[in-house]
C-alpha cells in the first residue's frame, strides 16, 4: 500500500481469453504480416524497380536468417514476439529505402551505377546505423526492465534489428554489385 494512490478503483471490463482465441490472434497477426510483406514487396518493385526487386530478395534472405535464429535459440512466437518480428521487418525495409533513395539522387546527378551505389551506401550508412542502434537500445531496455510478454517482443525485435543491419549492408550490397555491370549502365531506367 505504500505506493497506492487514494483513488477508488472500479472494474470497467473483465475478460477471460481461452487458448483458441490466442491461437486465432496469432494466426490473424501472421496473416497480416504476410499480406504486409507482399504489399511492401509490390511497392518496392513498383517504386524502385530493379533495386526494389533486389530489396525483396534481400528481405527474403532476412526472413530466412531471422527464422533460423529463432529456431536455434529457440524463440516461441507469441503475439508480442510476432509484433517484434514485423516491426523489425519494417526497419529492414526502411534501411533499403534509405540506400535506394540516395542511389537515385546520385544517378540523377549523372554518376555511374557503381559509383552511385557506393555513394548511396556511404551516405545512407549514418542514418541506418543511428536508426538500428536506437531500436536496439530501446529493445535492450525493454528486455531488461519488463515482464515476459514484453521481453518476447524485445528479443524478437533485437534479433530482427541485428539481422536487418547485416542484410541491408552486406546482402543488399552484394546483390546490387551484380547489377552494376556495363550491361546495366545503358539501362539506368531500371534504377529510377
């Protein structure tokens, strides 16, 4: 009672949630995540063209790595954990968008694809690093000072953010390097 406020408490609503409702919520969230991933993939390809397609492939690699880490640790995907995974997927897409936006600026300035890609990565790195470190710090604080449900969210978010940092800098760059040959140089419309 030492921290209690002198305010009367009245129950507004009370619910008991059964196991079937919990599994329905997880299935609905998983379905929403898949639909969201499909819509994001379509947007990336429509807006960024070839780099968007590269991003979709890099995101597929990202999902495979994250799910593999979940299996190795092992991570139980609760509703909160699924939310952390979906949020980290958005962070991974954001990193690719930053890189591609910088690349488009460099291509519009008349640079070659190879130099545009290198400059796009170097100019986007600070923003990517800062956003990932901020999300990771938030997840670490949540993991350290909260209960089990929120810890699941923080754990899946942390794994996703670290994997996103790896895939956006390494995997996306490797795939984009394949697209900077002389053949692609004459087809810059694929990058704008």
